[in-house]
């Protein structure tokens, strides 16, 4: 009779039986937050993210809750999932903004948009033998063409966005969104953390959000630029405190957030989580609710 069959085990010597049960291997079960978070990702996306970042569903779900607070004023547990099909011209000179990571089609304030690459990946995940931007645009049913690095929309913004809205639950689109997100923001954030021997999920999340809001590389407020101005401490908490205090100032300007107070609060959320010692981004539902309670203007 196997010890693991506890419901049917008859204990002739109760103390011995209890000891054997105590020594038997225990099967770890996912926390309720982790199990619920897994429902917000496809198995393939989870495998991709875990392989690339070492972070699980609960950790990435918490990162996305914080991102979505600043992007859509919705930090609820699954609120961010509703924005795979987000599409809007927000008048920032970067063209049309799309999906959970805010991919853009490009414009006077964005000469190197990530939107075209997103459509190429969409074509790839739709099974194209030779993926192309034009193929992805055709897959999405939108009218647009490349002019240099910029994707020029050849229909009304509303007509274009109606097609993108319809992709919200499309599996190929969601897979393309996450690979694009990784290629343009997450990958650089993870590399910068690893280069400094920083291992906290909170650090990777903070770097990812900064890259998403202010650009991964380049001068004038990007993640790369701020990292170069945050000191050289090898202590993760010391460095991240310096980095996020700088980010409060940089993000809290009209260059990146309008009004600036939204950018200040966006950075402060991450800093406040360090004061809560929420380094792993596990079992931190209450902490996230607390730091994301600020009013969006």
C-alpha cells in the first residue's frame, strides 16, 4: 500500500504511520494568485517568458497590472488582458498606438516605430513561410504601407483601429504582441538587470516599464540614459532607489507624460514596492492595490 494513497491508508501503528507520511515527498501546489494569473497567458507565451526572463505567470501578471495602471488606469488582476486589441491615435506625434505594449506606427516624434515589426511577427505566427510587414497588414485586413521606417495609414484611423480591435482574442496576434514586447523592451530590461547581477523580478519590471514609457535606448531620458546616471552601487536596493528617484524627475515631465504628475506617480509606484520589500512580485496583491491607488489625471 503506497504512502501517497493517504485517503485509504490504514494505520496499524499510528505514530509510525504519521512519521512516514511526514517524510513522504510533498507536491508543491501553485498559489491561487499564480493559478489565476496563468489563465491570463497562453501556455506558449508562458513558456517563452519563463525561458527568456525566469519569471512566472504571477510575476508577469503583476508587472502588467502596474503597466496598465499607467497606460489605461486599470490595475485590476486581469484588466490588462482587455487591451491586446487597443488602438488609438493619441495625438503624440507617434502615429497610432496599439496593443498592451503601445506599439506605434511612427510619426514626427517616432522615427523608429515598433508597429511595423509587430505586423511582421503577426504574419510569422499566421504561418507565413517568408514573413513580411505587408503580409501582416494583409492578415490584419488593414490598409497601410511603409514609407521609410514609418507605417503610413491609408484609411481612416477609426477604420484601421476597428480591424485591430477585432484582433483582441486572436492567438497569433497575442503571440506576436509578446514577442514584439520582448524584442523592443523586455529583452533589454532583462539584460541590464543581469549585467548588474540584479535578480529581483521587481527590478526587471521597473526596467521594463521605464523602457516602455521612455524608450529602451538613446539619449534624453531613456532607460539606457537613466541607468548611466544612477550610480554604480552593486547593492540592488541602493541602485534601484537611486534609479527610481531619478525616474520620478525624468518621467514627471511633459516629454514623457501628460500631465507630468502621471509620470511621477508611474515611477513612484515601483519605488514604493521596494519599501514594501515586494522584490519577488509574488503574493503582493495588497501591495499592488496600495501603490496603484493614485489618481490618474
